[in-house]
């Protein structure tokens, strides 16, 4: 951590390249990362991390100088020129609405440093713009013949004209005089002044798009393309919780939590989730859907499976061997039982061996999960009980569809892997007391929600957590049903009209009621499902979430790990070991095996040959790229899923931004993460002591 902090403080990190930087990506990855690193690991004595975060914010600030606050998508770091890319003149919903956490975290950090270092309290560091000499004129940007034209901002006009006149100039100058600036005595900020409301642009952007959720025509859901100049949405664009829309819906809840849960701030989130239920949630046609056309039949069918729809209950336990493999991670010690011992132990525990899960998956979905015997022994595909697949197969998979043309538009029965953030958000809201019932207390809306829940196979009084659990199981099924044990980028469902077969990039692979096109079959090591598993584990403590996460990790180990270091994306999860050319295989194998004597190979040689063949096939199926979110998100959430330490980023103390950077919750605009974590530790003294091997029996803790 110290080495990383020193590098950030050095001139090596500078935001001055003559390159176009995306405001959204720079904010969630870099600005959020700097803010979180400062809170978790501490800043230098000079305040260098805070200074670098301010450097970046000031480079990005020109993009927010629009009429609405919705930023222009890109900024050139060297020239400061904001502009949209050539392929669009609109911002995406995610780009407009996924900025506020990071900018408010920076604002809070600057104010804390200002208060701490100014010596005379808050007021001592606040200066009128006039004290600095000439007031700063603020300019915004508006469309002008396909380009952008500056205009002076007049705060007295809701929608300023692009035509500058003397009145606009005068009002803008007077407004600049009223703005407050701050200073800090931190060495890295010496001589600098900065706006105290530096997050104002991000807040304006967030509110501009959030206001649209209350438009009756939107009913909680807004299209994924919006004008930065007018905040008007493109009605022909898509309603989606996938690409270009996903993280905005995530921030509807997380902004409320990060801001300290201000009264009424949760209403837009609840309205949006109602919109998801009413217009986007669907269930695929399971084999037994004909059995559940009314509440009584549904209840009988659910009881036959040992389920209670609308009430969250634990799934069947994994066997002890699965738990042991999960705990061991990379432990070289081989503590496996013999086959006979394992079977006897599994029978006693009532669990399902991982090998039986693989066979059941193969029989149920017509796909082969088998590899060489040596591989199967070393790296089992799944430790998830097959009762989960049986349940999904009978009732169908719950999924979030898309609509084109608004809430009354055309349904598109596909779901991006990106959507798998939603179970975690719903569970997090439940943890904070939201979503006990759908409809947010409105009687008419609750009635509509009850009808929708019944159509989906839930009890009328099911809550957000019940839907979160079912949706998470669909996300897990996107992994367990493919031969690689990894999820595709996009899944389709039978109502789309797709059928198995075809050729080329449009070829469709069917795994029960989960359909995957060849062009969508890649896995980029995405974090969304693991994030939801982590939150669901924290909220429910159901072992199935850890079992699922462990199976996913083992699949990544098998197919994505690179021998020379690192991990790479997987090109196809539907044919993970069938993409190699015979000539490449032959050349490689001839280095290890004498082809002429292949009939005389002993068992060990045949095993090595088989392992080599499988290894080459997996290598040829990799994408030559490791996404940064694998490190910042996926691995982090895997660690958090398996740690038992309650003081590691408690959810009551931190909010994870959409790049998994933990930002401390603000109370009255102030971050006090340390005090919050200490309160959590005080509640768990005995369990923390036990983790350290400290005997607590007979001791009292104040």
C-alpha cells in the first residue's frame, strides 16, 4: 500500500495527456479509486492522494458546464475541450446518473481537509471570489451546428440561451462573485483554491435524470439515451438494466445510502424497482408451468419441492467436501476422502456430491460438462446442489427483459450479465428496511404489484428480497448450465422466438430455457453476479451463495488462468475446449508423445497427453486481455464473499461504487468510517476474538 501511495504522489501520475478521457469511466474507476484509497489506507502527510483526486476533478469539470449538468461524454485532458464521440451526440443514462457518489466523496474529503487544516474552523477557509481579485466567469456549452458553443451561465434563467448578451454576462459575473471557494494548508494543496460545491455538476446531472422517473409516461423507468443539453430522453431508445443503463439504477439506492439516508431520498429507487417488476420482470416457460396457473396449484407444486414461494428459505446444503474445497483455495494438502468414505459421509449429511451435480446437469440440459478424469478430480466444475437446477427447470428462470419504445414498447427477451447487479441491490435495500412490500405504500400500486408477483409465481406479499433470491439463482444458472461453468455476456429466453441451431455468429446454443448466441458466448470475468452473491451472503447467510461463488471461482481457475500469470477473458463458454485447430494440437502433442508408439503408451503418458490437449484447447479459447474490473471488482467481491470478519467493509459503514471502491457513508456530509467500524467491532468482540484464537469463556466485554 505504501509503494502504491508513493507512486500516486509522484509526478508519474498526471492527467495531462493529449487524449480523450471518458467522464463516466474516469469518475467511477479513477476518482472513486483515489477517494476510497485515501479513506482505507490513509493519505500522505502532504495530502497527495487528495490533491491528485482534485487534479482529476478539475480536468473533468468542463464537461459538466451544460444547461442541465448532464456531462458531455469526453474531455481532452490537455486542451480541456469537452465533446461527444463521433458516433453519438447523446449521453447514456449510466453516464449521466453514475457520478454522484464519487464527486460527493471528493467534496466531503476536501471539506474535511479544509476544516482540519485551516486552523480557524470552516469559515476561516471560505473566501468570497472577490478576495481573489477578478471573479471567475463560468461558461457552459450548447449545440451549435454540430459543434459546441460557449455561453455565459446566468443562474436566473432555467434554460439559458446560447446567444450571449450583456445581461447574461452581468448576471454570470455577479453569480461568480457569490460562489464560495476553499483553501487548505495541506502541502499538496498549498496555494490552490477550489469550489466548495465541487460535486454540484454531478448532483445536477443525477437529479435531472431522476426527475424523469416521476413522469407518468415513464412510470419509474427511463430510456438509456439522454441529451446533455436539454435532459430530454430519446423515447426510441431502450429501457434496460443492462448496458448503458445499469449503474444508474444501482445509484438510485446507493446515493441515498451514501448521503446518510435523507428522508424521502429512497422514493425514486422504490418507484424504479416497481417499474422493473411491472414492465420488465418475466419468467421463462419451465416444464411444469402448466401446473401453476392458480395460487392453490402453485402452492401444491412448491410444497412438493420443499419451497415456499415469496418466503426466502435456505437451499439444500453443499456437502462437506464442497465446503472443504472452498476453504482450501490453493492449499496443496490433499485432504480428500476415498470414494467410499465420501459417499458414506454425503449420505449421512444429506448433501449432493459435486460429481453427481455434473452428471445431472449433463442429463438435464443435453450438454457435456465432462473433461479428462484428471481435470475433473483436480478442478470440479460445480459444488452447487442440483436441487437448484431442478427448481429452475420446473418453474422457469426469472429474468429482467428489455423494452424498446418506453414502458408500453416492445419486449425484448434477453438479459445482459450486467443485469446481475440487481439481486445485490434489492438485497441491500432490504437490509436497510426497504421493499418489504412492492408498491411503496400506494394501495393501487400494491394491487398491481401483487398481480405481477402472482403471474411470476410468487406470493402476493413477496418482498424485494424474495425476488432478489430468485433472480440471483437465474444469474447462477447462467454459469452452471454452460459447459465451461461460466456465464455468457448475454442470455436469451424462449419467448424471444430463438431456436437452437443456425450458423456463424448467430448460431444459438440451448441449455434448457437459457439460450446463448455464439456472438454473445464470451466471458469477460465480469463481477456483477459475484457482487450479488456477496451482498446476499451478508444479508441472508445462506450457504448456497458461497457454494455458487466457489464453483464460479473454480471455473475461472480452469478456463481463464494464464500459466505465465494473470487471467484472461474466455472467448466461448459454450464450446470451451473445441476451438483448437487439429494442426496446432498435433504439433504441440508431438513434442510430448511419439505418435508412432501411441498404441503402446502407458496410463501416465495417456493422462499427460490428455491433460496437455485440454490445456492447449483452453489456451486457444482465451481472449488476450484482462479487464481491470477483474482485479478491482471480481476478485474483491470473491474475497468479501468468503471472509468471516465482520469488520471488513461493513455494509452499514461503506457503500461500494459501481467499480467496487468502498466509499464511507456520510453523516451530515461528513465521513467517519473509523468510528462506524469500531462500533461494528464492539458488537462482534467474541467472534473476532475466536477468529484470533483468543479464549473468551468467562470474560465480560463492555
